[in-house]
């Protein structure tokens, strides 16, 4: 039997392919995880922006921002709004920031957390 009649891959060739795939995976996984983290933060930021609109409306009607225990539940009940794109277990808290500001903190079950001091829109 001649050498050209033998078909298949050698062990060295297969090991090179596995090594190349491992390198590609090692490069791609952190980038993928970064994209997932960024998208989770974007969903939380979007919902915080919606809460900001509600807070501004509340301030225009009452003269101050709505803060305190159960604040998000009261806001969502008053306007019949549910945060969009959230995973079950995501929490939002609204705290007094002093000097006419308030802080909204959103935390997902995976530990992603976004805190904004509003109405300035700067991170806490």
C-alpha cells in the first residue's frame, strides 16, 4: 500500500487543531462576557431612565422627588409600569441624594449593578 492511499489525520495535526481552537476560545470568551455585561447594564440604564421620567413628573406635580421605602412599587403601581427586559429578581432602589437629587440603584440577580445620581445623570 502506498503512502497516498492512507487517509486520515495524524495525532500531531489533530493536536494543532485543538490548540488553535483553545487559543481562539481563550480570546473570544472574555470579549463575549464583556458584551453580555454591557447589555445587562444597558437594560438597567434604560429602566433607570424611565424611572427618571416618572420622578420628574412626580416632582412637577408635588414639588419634590419620590424617595423612601417601597418607592419603586409605588411608582410602578401609580402608572402601571413594569421594568422591561429585566431578569426576575432585579431590584431597584431610590434614595435621597441630598440637595435636590436622588440616587437610583439597579441590581440584577447576577450581580450587575448600576447606580445613577439624578437628575445630573452621573454614576454614584
